[in-house]
């Protein structure tokens, strides 16, 4: 199955590594833990794993751990019997029951309430669970895929996440890279997203200028792919069918822009590097340590690049 057919666009080494690992684990029952910043596409990769698995004929069930209140999470996961608690007028199947012979996605599992962590661990270990208020247990043939933007090891150190649960979830970890670490994917990804957005809004789409594309590639994208999609949707609506230009992009994307020098083109590698360094320094207010962190280089290397490109604070 071609990953690009499912909107998983990219050819960077880090992205292809994540795609490859998804393909390797999909046909097994192993629990998968997808880690990475918010908006990187962890949910999309989870669905990709499910579609490649033998369980693909049944719908994947999703539990948004961060959105479910602690007092309701146990009932949401395991279900309850009628009269089990105040307000339990009817019996209700939980997500584990509904996900039988399918995949259960625990989205943002780092936010799961501590009171439910022990019971979740027991279900994963024993593959059996009980509805709240039930005197019997049920078998659970569920494949678990979990995602988190949090550092679970740090949560463990703070006593907010069970160590034994972490090791049960971390059977097959896959790190999803942030967009700033796969900038070479942005042109193709932007083209794909513009097509999706145009179809959804029934809008005419005429691509984008080289200047606008250079700005997208050089931005550090703290919100990752989700932020890129929002920026493109706004720009497409503003462009009214014309190619997206610099004026259609929000100020945080255009801030720190510098024009090409004589002999440079918008698509040249030299200009791309110079613009990326200039914008990182601008966004960091010329804090070399912060800008170096955004670029993934040492402060010494960043100073060398700033001197080479003759970048000055004014």
C-alpha cells in the first residue's frame, strides 16, 4: 500500500523511516507507541497501521484521553452496567468491547487519568476486562496503538505516569518527526494539502509563488502539519483563485523575510539557507542559543552561518 495514497506525503529520511516502521509492525499484534509533537500526523500514521493490519475490515475505535474527564474515562474505556452509578440508566459497552478484533487508538495517552492507568495496565496484561458494576469479565482481542506528545519518561519521574504501563505501551515505539526536521517535504505536502482544501471548500486553486513557497519552507512550524494546513486554507481563501503570494500569508510566516541577493533565485539552495538562518534569528530576537535550537545546529555553527551570509541585527 502506497503511503501517499493515504495523505502521508513526504520523502525525507526521517519521515520514510516512520512510514517503514509502521509497515513492519502493522501485520502483528504488537502494541505501538507513536511519539512526537502536536500536529505531526501521529493520528494519520495510527490509521495507516490499522489499514495495513489484518483488522482493517473492522473500524478503528478512538479514545481521546485528553478530552475525557477522569471520572468518566473508566466508563468510556470499559463500559458499565445499569445502576452501576448515579445516572447509569442503561448498560453501555465501552471502547474495549466495541474494539474487539479491531484496533483501539489511545490518543494522547500521556493525559490519561492516573486512576484509570492501573486498570488499563491490567487489561493489556490479561486481555480481559469488566464493565463497571459487572460481576463477570470479558475477553479482549484488541490491538492497541497509542499516541503522545508528552515525554512519558519525564512524567514517570514526576510520578504522573506508571512505569509498568509505559513499558507495556512502549513495545514498538515510532517517533514522528516535526515538520522543521523534514523541510524538504513541505513543497509536495503543501501541494497535496491545497488540493484537499480546495476540494473541501469548492475553491479554485492555482498553486503558489516561489516567494510564498520559500517562506513556507523556511518557517519553523511550531504547530507542524496542522498549522501548515490552517495557514494554507486561509491563504487559499484570500487568494481568490490566484496563486498564493506573500501577501496572503499571516505575519508570523512572513516576518523576517529578506529578498534574494543579486544572482540568487527564490529556488536556489543558497537563498533557502540564508532565509532560514535570517528568519530563525529574527524569530528568536537574535538569541543565538534559541535560534540554534530551532535550526538543530550549535551556536558556533550558527554564528559562522550568520557571518557567511552577512546577516546583521538591523
